[in-house]
């Protein structure tokens, strides 16, 4: 279950806030009132990961700061490294992710560029590029028929490091050190291009209250350090 606490409340204008979540650290940028996001991008280097814990590093466009419906792409680790594109529902539940590893393989220390774009109320594209290996793919992703298109509002741009679980498993994260998203940016429906200035921080917080991440946000970067 998501457990988020917003400091200073939520308003329609972009505002700096902090939220605490059981498994996600990173940043969320809210669109200005009357506007929405058309695309979001960022670059990161894949950390060296090991063990049985699961981790995803992803960039996406969501409906709100809670990310109830998110179109996203990135890299995930589940004993093996994979690249992927797909929807996320309710902040925790991937829906039929498209595994792009055969086209865009992943190794530790590879540099990835992820660009997510909304092309209609129910459709978008996810471009996954491994610059180190010179491999690239663009996936067209359509929302499930059961989703109400009016819910897919594209009001939030996301840069996240996320531990995840299969049914019945406790959420844990492998040691990832620091993940830095660089060259971050987003394009609004109005045509304006923005960086991460004004984005709110998400920090990973355990059930005992201990904080397990430290997120730093600059105009063109988001850094998530494991505590």
C-alpha cells in the first residue's frame, strides 16, 4: 500500500513538496495549471546490482503526483538486468511490461536515455536508448481498454528509483549506491520546455519511519542516493 505524506499540501501550480513512500525515491514535476506534459526525458548510468532484491530505474508521465496511471520506460533488475516499456497502475503494479532486452540489452555501467511521449489520450511512445552499446528502440504503448481515458491526464513527469515485489513478497531494494538522472527535461502541451526545477522529492521510508534515500534536485538533474 502506498504511504505518502505531502508537506505543504498539493495545489494546481508547481510547488516543491516532499513525499515518503515505501519503495520509491526520486522526483515528480507537476504541470502548471491548464497545461500537461507531452514528453519527458533523462539519462542515467546503470548501477552494478546483485542479489535477489528487485529494482527498477524509470522515467515516465503520470496522471497526478500519486502516479496512479503512468506510461514509463527504463531498466529493471530481477537477478538479471532488462530494459522495458509499459504502464504502471497504482504506483506499484506493472501492467504487461514490454521486455525490450533483446533489442536493447543492459549491462552495469551502460548509459541509457529514456524518452516518453504522449501521442493521444490512450497511446504513447517509449524510446529506450543504450548509448554505450549503440542500441535503440521505440515502443508504441496503448492503455488497457478498461481504463477511463479521462483519467490519463499527463499532469506529472517522473524520475524514479523503485524497489518492487511479486505477490506476497516484502519490498526490499538491492544496493544501488547513487542513481543520477542527468539532462532531464520535459515538454508541455503548450510547447514550453522545462527542467526539474520545482519538482517534489520522493524518499523511501520504512514502516519504522527510517529514511532509506536522499534525493537531490537541480534544474537539469535528479540524484537518488541510497542511505
